[in-house]
C-alpha cells in the first residue's frame, strides 16, 4: 500500500494540524465511557480534531477517530489544573493559561453555542465528563458548539459577569458581524455554583439596584474620572443579553453558601489577591471626596459576595429573570427527600431553589455534580428541548 499526504489538507477553520499523537493504545482515566468509531487506519489526536472519510475505490470509508482518548490526552497533566487554585488566589491568572471564552473547535456557523461557566476554585476541565457525553449524542452533538468561560474566581462577581458579557459581545461581533447566523441568538449558558450567579447576571435588568448597595448618590450625579466611570457603568448596570435564550443553574447558591461564613471567610480574604488595575481604581475612588462616605473600605471577594445576607447576593436573588429567557435548575443534595434542610456540602437546597424556572431536577450528589450521570442526562434533556424550540 502506498500512502501519500497532502499538507493542504491539514488546514481547517484557519487552523493547521502541526502535531499528531497516536491514541489508540491509550488507557483513558477520569471519563466513564469511551467513544470510538471503527474504521481504516489508526486514530490520531491533533490540536484540531480531524473529521471525515477516505476514498477507497468507489466508496467513502470513515477515518478512525478516538475523540475520548484525545480529550483525555489533552487534560492529562495540563496547565488547566494549575489554573483552578491560581485562578482563585492570584490577581492575574491569565499569566498561567489566559482567561475569557475558550472554544473546543473553531466557530461553526449554524450550531447553537452552549457556554459552560465553572465555579469557585475550578476550571473548564470539570465539564469534561459532560462534554464527552454530549459531543457523542447523536441528536445533539452535531447541532451545538461548546464554549467555556474561564475567569479569576476570587474577584468580585459583578466584575466577572462584566467580563463574561464583554467576551460574548466580542465573539459575536468577530464571528458574525453581519448578523446572519441565527444560531448565535439561541445561546444556552450553563453555570455551576458561582458560575450560576454569573449566568443569572446575563438574564436580569438590574436598574440601579447594585449601585444602591454602594451609595444612595445617583450614579449620573457622581463626579469621577472617565475611566472608572465607564468601568462602574459596565460592572453595575445590567440588561438581559439578547443572544441568550436559555440558562441552566447547577448547584447555584442564589441565597449564598453557608460555607462562605466565619473563619473560612476571613481566611479566604487573606488568601485572595484581586486584580491590580481593579484595586488601584477602587483606591483612587476612595481618595475622592465624593466616595468618602462609601459603606465599604475594600473590594469584596467572590466569597464575600456569596456570604448569606451579603447585599449583592440579596439583590441578585430579588431580581427576576427576563421572561424571554427560559431557565432551569439542577440542585444537588446529600440525602433523601424531603430536601428541606439538606445540602450538597456547600450549598443548601433552600439557597439553590428558586421560583419561576421551567424545571427543577434534584440529583443525589455532592456539590461537584457536573459529572453525575443524572446531571448530564438532565442537561441532555434540556438541550433537546432547546432544539425543538423555534
């Protein structure tokens, strides 16, 4: 058999395949099920997954693929695990791995984006089990594209939510400047724990509720420099993101986490370093006469924001989800029903439960429920619902 290789075939979506790894003999760990497609040849992993067939006589024969092994190889010993703690403690975790929206594949027109938002001291890697299942779902895998939002999980939640909104605006403007891709207006956002609070901030009209937590002085009457004014405007005044059609809250502390209290909260405050630019701008505001009466002397960490009774979490819980956006809850509990008084070890059922959602699924699991089979099955069901919606 004579084999020839055409280098031009290594280009796809603006990417070039520059390194190939044989994965057929890999032992996969960390993922429950292994998906493989039998065919001619040996399965290889590359920076961008090759998909297609080869002509054998007058027939198209599929190429051997090992998507699960490729995913496992990508995660084995990857820097993304270092990001989990660094992305919580460090002021600038971007130096380790970067932040913002991360795509598993180049943008694919016509496929609805599903954006996964991880929780505190976590990373996109925690969605691997769910992604492994969804990518190989015959009804959903070819209809969605999976994106991840990676962020410093120790910084104020309003600031992280601002970065998420900014990232979505940027990618939409770059990928679909003429507004031709209707799939980009049917986004599904899935948030776990703190990521669920960021997700809710995509769905609400805040008015000046968050600003009132800081001062009773009307925002437009406050004198300040242009740069901090623009930052505060973007980080404290929210409207529903028009491209988001459906959201899924997973183990989300809508009324705060009982773990974010007392000694643990004080310890976390000492461990977390907030972004330098954000801190310096806040200190500059405090020096001005206008902000000398603020009821806060330092920026809150995300864990402060999730402390039960904190003004932020109370305000966010009170704000309703826009009626245009469909919302679902997946709640983890340790123990059997009744669920009142039960927790997942981090969030109580009463905090994760909210009214007005399309569905609520209670899963018998610990807080890290993203890889639980019932959680994955419920996400699969909701995505099927999204495919049917017109």
